[in-house]
C-alpha cells in the first residue's frame, strides 16, 4: 500500500525508486549550485576586497613598509575627471604617493566623509605645498582641488560637499584646503556647525611678501591692473594703506584670527610657517603630522632641494618614479617693488603681526 502512495499499484520497483532518488538528489544539487553561485559572486566581491594587498590602517605601520605597499591599497584617490581631481593648473602633476597609499584605480573602498581637517589659509602662504606634502601620508586623503564650500558653495549643502570627498578608511583623515576660508567671516561658524572638532591648519607667511605674491599672481592673469604701489595706498604720502584691497587685508592675520577664536580653541588651530616650510619642510610637516595625530612618516627623507626650482620638492619613491616639484605658479619670481613701499607696509603690518604672535604664542620673525 505504501508503494501505491508513491506511484502506481504494483510491487516495489527498485529502479523507479532509484530514479526518483536520483531526480530528488539532482534538484537538491541544482538548488545548492545556484545558491553557491550567488554566494560565490558575493564572495568574489568580498575576496576582491579582502584579497587586495592589505592597506595599512593605522599609524603603527612602519614608513618603509608603506613605501612598498602597492597602489590597490589606496581606496579612493581622486583621479582626473573626478570632482576632487587635482587639475594641472591647480595642483601641477598628480600627487606622488610616496607611501604607496592614495591614488588608485582600485575598487571603491572606504566611505566619503566630511573632512576632519581643513587647510583654511592663507592664500599664497604655501597651502598647496602643505597639501601636497601631507597627502603623501597613508593616513591622509585629500581633495586635490579647492571646493570653496564654506565661502562660495555653502548653499549646496553638506551632502554635496561630502560627495566631493575622496573615500577614506576609518583610520584615515579626510582633508581639503581652501585658503579663502581664513578671511571669510562666516567660515568659522559654518565649520563649527559641521563639526566642532574640525582641526584647522593655517599656513602663514610674511604679510608683505604674501601681498606681493598675491599681486604677482593677479598680474599674471590680468596684466592691465594698476601697480602694486597704486593699489596698496589710499594716500601714499600720508602712509594710508588701503585695507579694502584684498591683497593687503588677507595679511592682517590677527584680525581674521579673532573670528576663528570665537568658535575654536587655539589648540585646535595649527599654524605653519610659510618661511620654514621652504627652509625646513620636514620639520614643518613633522609638526603638522603631530597636530593631526598621525605618525611622523613624512620626514627629511621625502624631500630634496631642487636648485632649478629654488624650492624643496618631493623625492621619487617606489610608487612615484619621478621627483615632484609644485607647478610653475608656485614659486614665481615676484614683481620688483619699491623698497620704500615695502618698508611702509612692514610698518603697517607690525602691530598686527605682534598681536598675532601674542595670540598664537609664536614669533614668526617677519620684522
Ligand atoms: P610664490 O609663488 O610667491 O613664491 P599657495 O600654495 O598658498 O598659493 O602658496 C604659494 C607659495 O607657496 C609660493 O609663493 C611659494 O613661495 C610657497 N611655497 C612653499 N613651499 C613651496 C614649494 N616646496 N614649492 C613651491 N612653492 C612653495
């Protein structure tokens, strides 16, 4: 009777039972096969991530080892065409990953995060140099271009801002630089509202030299502008400096700093000396790394002085076959300025400089 339930009436049919058993096993196998394929695909995705050369997550990794890491370790370096890609004009050649970390065409690892650190100024202080040097560090991922979020693009919202950022692993710091933030009234409040923990870096330079550098840059784009002397003074005989001219105003560091200190404690702002950045890049970058709380991996081994350029450049490494100097727009020959005008401006800046030294507790020796 029992057999009847299974099939037609009749005696047990071992062959038929075997066939049934075979069909049952086959369907089970198919199900298993499909399931495995699905899982396997997932696994492949995973193993592509896991099987890639392991990225160094923490500052504990040794510098030498970092130099040997291969590019796939890098989760999200901005590549040309991406919003964060350094443009030839803005950033010169692509950043060399001396420590084998950042740029890659590798799968999208990591997450786009809002920056935890910002280079907020100052224009012509040496901000590009700091950005290019610090992004060599495997624990730092930086946007190559200037997003101008906290001044010009604030209306686009934080999601837009975040979308520009390179992907980072949890251990990595996201960084961007926009030098105009330092002189933007609303920037401190806006940055504070994004995160009160944001670390701020300001690269400062003798304000007179900075103004001349700024002017030289503008002149290279607009050759018809008035002379530096003409723009600097409202009345030169009376020594009345035109503080409404941006090139002058930016250098009044003490004034701008006040707005930042309303929102951020001094300990959260790191000042890089634009002068020492040229004479001792490793020393300055050592302090930047300390400030960011990352291991000092960028050392004097990473720099050499390029006599033709007249500036320190990044050395070639295993991951970048060429040594790398900043682009032509960085380190230009300045226009000649009447030494008397320079003296007048030096006098003008003196009280601002002194106030600035007192506030930050550092003497930058600009006098
Ligand atoms: P000059 O072109 O007037 O010499 P920023 O990147 O903020 O615009 O600053 C540009 C300045 O960075 C340059 O101004 C240059 O003096 C300075 N700088 C500092 N380190 C440099 C480096 N290693 N290579 C080129 N320029 C550097």
